[in-house]
C-alpha cells in the first residue's frame, strides 16, 4: 500500500497501539522456527504489507520515512530505559567516505523515523509484547548538530585507515555499532588493507533512553548547549568553554564565585559544582540532556604536584556471577567501556600534603575520553580472562597480620599485571563481602584503572604535557 501523507501513515501506526505481536502476525513468523528476523519484520510484512528488504531507500520511500520497531523497559526503580541501541543502516566504508553528511546513506535513510515502541517484559513471550506507542521522529536541531559532528568523527576515522578501530565511545549520539553474525563478519575499508568489522550506524542506547524518558515518563531534561553554538563549535569545545574561566581556581573559590553551597566532604557537592559550571545551577547530572543522551559519566581526578593522580580510578563493583557466564564479546564489562564516554574534571594540588595539610585542589582542566578499542580488547580483556580463570581454579586467599590488625589478601590481578588496570577491594568495610562462584567469600571487589595509566591519558588540556595519551 502506498501512503500519500505522513498523517495517513501515522494514523495507521497508531491504530496498532495496544495490539500484541501475536495479533499482528498474519504471516505466521512467530510460529516458524526457521523464520529469521525480529519483531519489526512482523510489522513490515503483516501490518504494513511490504516485503522485508535491505534497500538503501527508506521503508516508506514515497514519504522519506524509515520504520523502526524498538523495545523499552521499566526498571525495578520505576525508571524507563531503552532495551537496546537503535540500529540503523549498514556503513559501506568504501562508499560513505565519498559523501557529505546530507548525501550520506545515514541521512538518506534515517532523516525521518516512524518509531513503534513496545514494552519489553522479562518473563513474557515475544508474541505477548504489545505496541505501546507510535510516533514520527525527526531530530531536534541541537541533536542534529551533534549527530553531524558524530558522523564526521566516524568518517574521519575511516579516512585515516582506522575503520577496524571504530568504537561507539568515539562519538556522542550517533555510534558505529557491530552488525553481523559474529566478529568474523568483516568488510574492506578504503584506506587500509586491514579488514574491518561490519558496522552499522546506530542511535546509542543512552540516546534512546533519554528520548523514552521524555516520551513515556514526561521527564524534563536540561540542556547546557544551544543549537546556535553547536553550529559553530564542536560539543567538546563548548564543554571546554564552560570551564575555562575557572581554571586555576580552587574548588572553594569556584563555589564562592558561582554562589553555591559547597561541602568538600560530600560526594554530591562536586556534581552540583559541575552543573553550576555548565550554567545550569542545581541540575542533577542525570538530568543533563547531553550527558544522558551521550552516556557521559564524570570522574573527578585530583593530581599531586608531580602530575600523578592521588588514587587509582574505580568503577562499579564486579558482579562475578555475570563475568563467569558471559563471553567477552558480549560481556557487560566490555559494553561498559565500549559505550561510555568519560568527562574527567581534573584538579591539581600545588603542594604536597606534608608541605601543607590544608592544601586545596585547583581546577586544571577537563577532558572527554573514551577508552580505545585496542586497550579494551587487550589489557581489559586480559584482566577479565584472568579473573575468570581464578573463578575456575579458586582464589589463593591468605590472612596476614599487620600489627594488631589482620587483612585478607588474594591473587587477583594487581597494578603491575598489565600496566592499565587491576582488581582490588571497594567496600564499606571488611564485612561488606561477596560470595564468589567458587564459594569463597571476599571483600567486594572492583576494576580500577592504574593511576599511572590515567596520568598518561590526560593531555595538555589538563596540564600533563609530558605525558602521552595512550
């Protein structure tokens, strides 16, 4: 059927709301074990009546509209999130580098998207999922500016002969995600002989989550960047500009200048300081639109006068039950670093603690950083593999006495394991423990980035001119 207007198409899509996929499946895809493809194929074939295809043109070519059927979920705490990234079209490395943004396959295919959302339920069968809401989505102007910058980042990496090093962490909203049967699904790239994993454009899971928070929960997110700025400057440069006037000030001086309450001992204070620096005083970081959509997580780093961080950098506690039941390529640990961009807010002490016990840290700069894919799939994977090996053979646990106290020691990978990361405790106290798959009980552990590695990541923006970015 040919739809003559957007209104006619949207009316048809809205009519499906409340219907289950079993009710919509007129071709019997759900009952055919050999039938490949997702729930979107049911909507394409049975509801809209066109054949599943891989055309470069949008699904409803006459209207320039692409169809996407995609899930969301309600979390235990009542919040809403996207179940997955929104995968778009395959990137043809050989052809896409010849295009501008507005002649690209991405723009040709996805400038208007008919979204049909269904609610994912953990214990339900696919046939029982129901279409929850249908809407026609076009990118807001500010989002489009960031997406254009993301597209340029992807294309520039391909032009540099590094399509095999593409990672979703390279960009903010628009990612280049793996798309193929397995890691052996490879394609030629134009400026290197190295085969590159087949990838597709995708709107990040974090981007879709922010969108669903607005659509389903009617949440208000606050933006610190404007479309006019984004048209002239990169997202990273705008972020730098928000902080630059405060470089050299102590955290207390910044708080006084911005007229905000500040308690250096309270973990929440630094987050409020950052939102004030961004010009959106009082906004929680999880309510900042750009951070939510780009999956940007901030980390405060305090450097000693010699340029080394005071501490190693910690992440969430390791869920050992997950680690031992996942393959590395599909693991939550890998996904974390592949899809997350970090905002390092860097302070530095001008004196050692022995020189001045009351010393204050001064803002040195900020840096947006994502872990390079080579490090993720080598050093971090090495830690992951060693931990899983220990879960098979059992930890070597010893209790050692230090003066009047005792401490449990283990043979998890230490800071000298590979120079990038290690595993060590992160717990409230010695009673804050976890039972391992081996049955052994240890203090809760987490993955830490070595402070020497973090120092090497920081570029001249943060004052570490003598250190190279890994």
